[in-house]
């Protein structure tokens, strides 16, 4: 991420947007269960909300600096931070009751890598486990905001097929003020 983007994602304004818009749009009244994995927590504002809703949260962050900072901040809580790639998680299969990714997928440089993340989430979710995600739609102002960093937004029209290819079922897609939301269930067999 470029410097302005990193500053915004660590700001009180973004925390408020996460708490009041992003997480409510993604999760609503759904339950992620007691053991949740989050892919791409960044500074961890989304992790903070998830920690209040689940007994345990495992956050997988690829950026070494962000992972170290979040790990130090959350030490001794119900959250564990792992530095790793969401497309190749070193986590056991069929463990987690729920999973989430919030406004992160557009930072993944290729559709193939995004699809590997979907497949990995399906792999680590328990049968029938719930995956929720949000992300941005392409907009000129977001293109400018992402100057010098990766901005690879997912076309929501393609998302149901991509999630189904990863093994998900019961796929639901919606749009909200900031972009799209989806929910999907891990395979039961």
C-alpha cells in the first residue's frame, strides 16, 4: 500500500467506517461461530470487531510490519496473529467455524491469487462454515487513492462463479454504499 493508504487504514475515520458500515454490511445478523479466521486484517480494526463476536480469532496477515504490530497489540487477547499468505495458509483443514475478509481482496495482484485465497478459506472452514467478505467496486477516486500500490477489484458479477469453483455453496451477493458484500458456506461433504 502507498503511504497515504496506510495512514488512512490506521485512522480513526477508517475505524469508524469499519465498525459502523463494513462489518455490519458483511455480517449483519449472521453468526461466524466461536473460532474465526480473518484473511488480511491490516491494522486490525476488523479483528477488533471480530474478537467481540467470537471466542477465538486467528488473523493471517502477509505484511510483516502489519502482522508484527497487530500481534503485539493483541498479545494476551483472544486473537492470534500469523504472518502468512492467505493463498497458502499453514492452518489445519476444516478447523474454523467462520471466516472473513474485509476490503482486502483488491490488494491481491491477480485473479488467480484471489481464487487461491477463496480455495484456502474453503479448505480451513469446517463443513458448512460461513465465509463473509466485503470489497470495493472500481471507481475513479479509488484508482487515484491506490496510485503506486495494487488495486485489483473483483467484479461482483464474476464472484458467485469464482466462489463456487472454490467449493462454496449458498452464495449470496449484495451491494452497499462502499462496494459489495458476499456470504458463502463451505462444502459439507
